C-alpha cells in the first residue's frame, strides 16, 4: 500500500477552501472575531502568506495521520509490521479480496466526521476552557475542523 501524496495535498488544500467559506463575515467570521477577541486592525498587520503557508503544512500533517484512520487497509499493513514484502501469503490474499473495500468519499467523510467530533472538538473545547473562551467559539472553531476533516477524509479515502 502506497501513500497517495496527491490525495494528502488536495485534502490539505481543502481546509483553505472550507476556511474561506466558514470564516467569511457572512457565515461565521464576524461571530468568530468577536468570540476570539480578534479585531480588523489586528488582522491587517498579519503576514497572510506565512499564515496560509503554515496552515497548509499543518493540514498536510493532519492529512498524513487521517489517512490511517479512514483507510482500513493501513490496519492490515500495520498487523504485518509495515513491510508487505515480508508478509505471509494470507496478507496478499486478504488484500486481493479487500484491497479497495470501503474506499469511497462517503466512508472517508464518515470517519473524518467521527475524528472531528470525538477528537478535535474536545481538544479545542479543553483549550477554550483554560483560555476562557465561549461555547460559541468552541462550536465555530470545532465545527470548522469537523467539516474540514469530513472533506479531507472523503478526499483521501476516495483517491485509491
């Protein structure tokens, strides 16, 4: 099983598309700015090229891990120690039978949703508690990642 770097890159770039929509002032941008304590003036002094560039790098790292969660065949590869060349014949037979099973956008989106809801949202929530952020902030920031991970998981899983 090979890593599909194009799928990882496309899934990472999808977070920017979701972000442009999600944080648009007509969607959640204005509420997010209020809840996060960000002002228009503070935003103007930002190096947006650097912010977007680092965001893509972080999203790529997330997509690298996410593929292990949305593509079940990585579990089979892990069971043999990661080297298919040294696997028993049963591994080859299994991959012949199930090598592309559950490799759909819908399936990946489901696992992305589960990951966002049960891992990322609580992480953002815990941080928000200590930062004294509002529940609205948690829902907006966490919701962004739930939607992003759904899209990322779908892209990764469908690109066989």
